[in-house]
C-alpha cells in the first residue's frame, strides 16, 4: 500500500500545503476550470497562487 504523509496546512505559509490526496491515476487531473467573469477570475488567480501553475490556472 502506498502511504502518503499528510501535512498540516497550518504549518505552511498561507495555510496551504502543496499536496494531493487523490489516487495516483487521478494525480494532476483538474476538476474545476474557472470561467472569465470577475468572481471566477479571482478564484483562478487564487488557485494559480496556491498551486503555482500546476493545473494551468
């Protein structure tokens, strides 16, 4: 069994620990694609900052 270390987000800057909990075959799979309206652009910017471009936000 492939066990992963779970990091406490509160121990990292911005309360975000760069980690995934998905099965390996779903790793790097985006599940949300923000639109171009003002609110979703804010969400897109937030996700880009957090994931550092991982999902092409």
